[in-house]
C-alpha cells in the first residue's frame, strides 16, 4: 500500500463525516440556504487565495521543473477554473461574485489558512503536498458521491458545482498523489510523521470549514469595539 493510500485509509472516517455533513447533503438535495452559500463563498475565496500562496511557496522550494510545472498548473486551475463552482453558488443566492470578495476570515478559515501557510513556509516539499492534499481529495470524493447518490441534471440548482468536482478533479489531483508517494519513499521517519500530521489536521479543518459555513460562524467578540459618545 502506498503512502497516500495509507493516509486515505486512516482519514476514511473524516471523509465520511464530511460527506454526511448537512452542508454537503443539502447541496445534493438542492436545498442549501442563501446565507450559507454566501458565507461559504466569502470564506472560500480568501481560503483559495491562501492556497495559491501555498502553491507559490512550494514552487520556491522546487529543484525540478516538473514540480514547478505541477504547482504552476495548480495555481492556474484555481484562478481560471475554480471560479465556476463559486459562480454557481452566487447565481443560486442571487448575488454578484465580486460583492463577496475581500471579507475577513472567520475563525476556522483563519486557522486553516495559517496551518497551510505555516507548513508551506517551514516544511519540506513533501509536507506542503501533504498539507494541501485534503482539499482537492475531499472535494473530489464529495462530487463523485453526490453524482452517484443524487444524479443531478440541468434542472438541479447545484448541478454545475457537483459536476465540477465529480467529473473534473481526479486527473488534476493524481499528479500530487504520485509525487507525494515518490517523496515519501525517500523521506525520513520524522518527515513522514509530519506529513501524516499535516494531512490529518487539514482533513479535520475541511470538515470544520463546511461546518463554519453552515453555522455562519463569526468571531464571538467583534474585533473592533464600538465607541459610545
């Protein structure tokens, strides 16, 4: 069993919990509410900016052009393709995508972005792949299972979102799995342990991200106190 297969096996219960979360299930049913859609897009736009920065830091640590190309293509995918599922949510919520950009991060989103960027700044190339892998892997799992369980058609409000992740991400993700397995073969025991820890925490944060969007999570105390006269 490869290193990535072992990671997937150990995280199976988290993948299952994510898929069973009401946010995901209501995408499948086509019933997810406007407030949840808006909160998700606000936070995911900023999260993906951090994801792009993570990919950029990975490029700075590459010594081979094939790795540089892989991360560069990943950045291009986010910038030019991953806007489509956001636009699907915005159409259903009847808001302009541009209006949902530039918002402050909620607690969970801030935790997740700081986790990724910290590993990207201080970790190895293998650790960077490990920390950023749960995002595309979990979304692919969600998309493929929603397609099987709900068989969306053109009349389904989230058909585009489901098909984007259910049909268009496996080929994009596979090079990262293959490269992670290659790097793991030559990694020390300590590095492999860190890779697993980063991966598992990111899996947990993926669940928390959907929960954050569903519950409309915000800071319990506003960052700026109002001044009374």
